[in-house]
């Protein structure tokens, strides 16, 4: 009995010691239930070479992730990419995309528009400078970006250019995939990155769409300060108002990852079940296509949480979540690349990177190597002006607690309730098919999907003119360019009407043979609580 009692006591002591070790480890590294805490304020010191290594890691990780997910972009909508679906990787991939499909890297060359403006005008360059460069750039745009470009070219300046009443894509992913630069130029200085996001992000987005960029930039900024992905994800969320759907979505993902720590697919499923209803983007309402910022940010976070600091595992999970499957691993790869640093990104994932680092991105005269240098210079300036110290070989960064940005909500009180589908060929307004069209709907808002067209590609581009009448009153005279660069993404829209029966009449002014407007569909909005 004495021997048995002695063994029991020894076993109990060993278990208690093990439990204490595990508890201590959780405090240091963060657990699925509760991440380790970050204390504020604090000073973090880097050698100049280590700071540059992290900045390089952020940009390189973004390019790698974007390339890896490129082949599956929007091929898997509302479904994950199954394990048996191969996603290849080798040293030729980046070079092939650079040369043959450079538009894949819109994530990066969009960032570089804003980086270049700051390189030219300083880190305080106003929103108007960014908006002008963005609107007149040579690359093609879609969704919130194109709607904002059209607005700016028509004299609607930021922040109105990104506001949901002027931009039906306000909640889309656009700024979320373009905000990397703001975090990389603000190492450890989350609130400085939020200020940059306020100036730039409201060019094209509002509400949850803007929060996507604020949040991604915050994760980049904090990735300089911690090697715990769970801590980065949780601390960055402090920048987002708790009443927003974006916050609630990401908070759910963090919670589910604790409930299902070994099953990212279960967390993906719960996210899809609760958060996949896109009410804003006209391309995603009543469709499996989903470019909403919050759910795509959730896919970024799923990759970071379940990737556990492993670069390949992180980008693969974010990719296999589907939908915008090049942009999401680009963000996850960039954030993790910042955390690890360029030197610690595994050689397997950097294979072929040296072939493209001196190649200019399409629509720019800027290479990755030049991007590293520009971002580093901007980071040094931001460190100096935010309470840090910069010397020849060392920097000291003042890290302050993240501050919540202002609350915004797009499409408040609006919910999709129906559609008028014009079928194959749609409704054409031109001299051959008639110059007026009329429809009625019951609700408080509508979006007419369609475009201006030249029916003979040899014709020159023109700006067509439409008049939009609502209940017999002229509501808008709108320009409809046939040019792909300056096009209006939708024909017309109007929100915040009385919730009643309305009559809309669309009139093509000064019609000329060979040019016209095609209307494909009308989305109808009624009153509804879009909160969750």
C-alpha cells in the first residue's frame, strides 16, 4: 500500500507539473480558446536589415499566395476546393503569370499606385492625389474599384466615391486586397495604418468593405510584433467596431476555430452557413458568386489560424476556401510572410521568385525589388513621425494599442426581395430597338444591371446619355461610356426610396446607330434588417 500510495503521489505531481507547463506554454504562444496578450504601449527594436527582411517577406508572400491561388480564382463558388483537386507549384509559375497573365497581380499593382503616390508626394499625400492616380491608371478595374473610378471621372470625389449610395459595390473586397501597403509601411503602428486606410480606402469602399482593408492592414502591422497568428488575428480585430457585421463574422471564425481546432472545414462550413448572404454587390445577389469583404476576410483568417505559422499550409487552406481564391491566399501569405520574414519563407515557396523580382509589374515601372525599397523608406518615415527612433543600423518602434475606427454600415435597412430578369439578350436601347424602357417594382431601392455598348468594334468609343425617371420625376441624368476603362459598372440605381410601388423609366438621349445600352436585370430591394 505504501508503494502504491507513493506511486500515486508521484504520478499526481507529474501531471500537475505537466499541466503547469502546458498552461505556461499557452500563455506564451496563445491557445485555441484564448490568445496570449499583447501589452501596450511597448517599444520594439529591429536592426535595419531585419525590418527590411520583414517588409520583403510581406510583399513576396503576397505575390506567392496570389500566384498559387490564381488557377482556381472563382472556379469554386460556395464550395471548398476538395483535397483531391491538385494545385500545382513549381519554379515556373510566377514567371509564367508575369509574362502571360499579368492581370492576376491586380492585388499588387493596385497597392503600388498608392505606394508610388506617397513616394512622390510623401506619406501624407491627400486622398485626392491617390484618387486621381487610381482613376487615370492604365489597368482595368471591376466592382467597387471601377464604380469609384467612374465616380471620380464624373466629378464625385472621395469619400463619396466609395459611399454605398454612390457605389453599389461598397461592401466588396476591393480595398481589402489593396491595403497591404498601409500595414507594411506602418510596422507595429496599427493606428497609423488605419489613418492611411481612411484616406485611401474610402476612395472605393465603405462600411464592411472599408473594414476589410483596415483589418488586413492591421494584421500586417502587428505581424512585425508577434510570431503568433492567433494573437495577430485577435488584436487586429480591435480596430473594427463591435456592432459591425465584419467584426461579428471574424469573431465567429475565431470562436469556431477554438471549438473545432483540428477541422478548418467545419469552421468554413459554419462561416458559409451564417455569413455567405451577399446583399450589396449586384453580381453576387441571387448568385453563388461572393466578393463580399467579410466572408473573404474570414477565409484569410481561417488560413492564418489553421495554418499554425506554416507558410504552405496557410496559403493552401486560404486557397481551398474558394471564391476569390487568389486574393485571399495573397493576403494570408503576405501577413505570414511579414511575420516570418523573407529569409524564413521556405525555399520551396520562394522557388522562381528570383526570376521575377526585377521584372516590372504590368501597368507600372516598378519591380518587386523596387517595391521593397520604397516600402522600407516609407516605413522609416512613419516610425520617426510616430514616436519611434531611426538610426543607420537600428530602429525603435513605439507600439500603441489598436484604436477602434468609426462605425459605418452600408445598405442599412435594405434587403434583396426580388428581381426582374430580362433573359438572354436583355433589353436594348438603341435606334433599332427603341430608346425607352419602363418597369415597376415594389420596394425601396433598385439596381439596373447592364452596360453601354458599341455594336461594331471598329466604331469609336462614345459617352451615351441616359435619363432616369422615378415616378414621373427626373431623378438622374447619367453618362454611360462605352469605353471599358471609364465604363459605368451598372446602368442605374437608387436606394432609400419610400417602401412602396414605384415606376422607373429609362430614356436614351440623342440615339445614334451603332451605339446603345443593354439592360440585363433589375435587382429590387425592400426593407429588411441586415444585421446578424
